[in-house]
C-alpha cells in the first residue's frame, strides 16, 4: 500500500503568474480574521509548557515548532533527536493527533489549533522559536488554489516572522519554488535541494512518497 502513492498532477508548469502580487498584497495588509477560542487556548497551553516569560521574551529551553504535524510522528522524532529542546506539534485535527496516542516524551507537546490563528498569536507574542518545520502539507496543486498554499495565504507574513530557521519538505517542487520566491520578497534567502534517502522517514507521507519512487524536496532558509 505504501508504494502506490500517485505523483502530484497540476495545471501549473512553473511559478503562479499572480504569486508576487498576492504575496505583496498580504505583506502590505493586516489579517483581521478573529482568533478561534480553541486556538487561543492552545497558545496559552504552549506558553505554560515552555515557561514563556512575556516580559523578557525568554523560554526555559529552545523551541522547535512542527506545523501540520498530522499524527505527530515528526514531532516525536524531533523530540527524541533534540531532548534539550521543547517540541511543539500542531495540527488542526484532534482525530489525527490522537491516532497514535498523545505525548510520550517529556519535552513534547501536541496541540490542536488553527495555524492561521496560532501563527499570528506567536508572532505578536515574540516567543523565540529556534526551528520551524513544515513537513508535507497539502500543496493545493490546482492553479486556482494558490491562496490556499502557505505562501499565498494572508498569514504568510506571520508564518515567516516566528523563526528565521525554516525547513519545508514536499514532493511537489513548484510548491517549494513558490515558497522560495515568496521568501525572497521579504529579503530571506533559502536553499532548495532533493532528499536522496530519507531514512527514517520523518512522516508517514514521506515514507509513502519515498516508497512510491517519488523525488522528495527540502527547502531551508539560510
């Protein structure tokens, strides 16, 4: 079953023609969507977990933020690899977060939140985050869905504010090329490369795509 994943099919063969105008529009505007109550509660839970001091903006350990963590496999691997860090895994689905059980490392917290809310709360709070991971989110490959990709969303400005150390992985290179071009609009440089042999896979998606023979890509800020 793992080796039957189909490659992404898109009506785009390069960067979206409206990419720059969309990113600039959001850069120069304010995202005013009300914050959902469950997202606010998740933010407060994170603050308590990492001992965030709102006065001097300090935390008791460096933080790794794992966005769109799904069932939390990537978060667990990060928590094991970086025991001296706090690892915060976030997903919008409580069902996915509960599928493999909850936290099983003392430095790991898994929370349900809308990242469109949580990115803004984190950016406003100036909570220091050492690493920001976005592994295999849905890339929305249809051209008309550009605004559903992270770099086409109003919250992109806050997404890149929370940490200067960002890593994305995807099996669709155009998604990462667009993200890279969007970073450049903010003056942020990055490096895009292939992942030749990701073992162990960081997420179930990575395992499935790799077993299917798909090329995997990684984008990292410099």
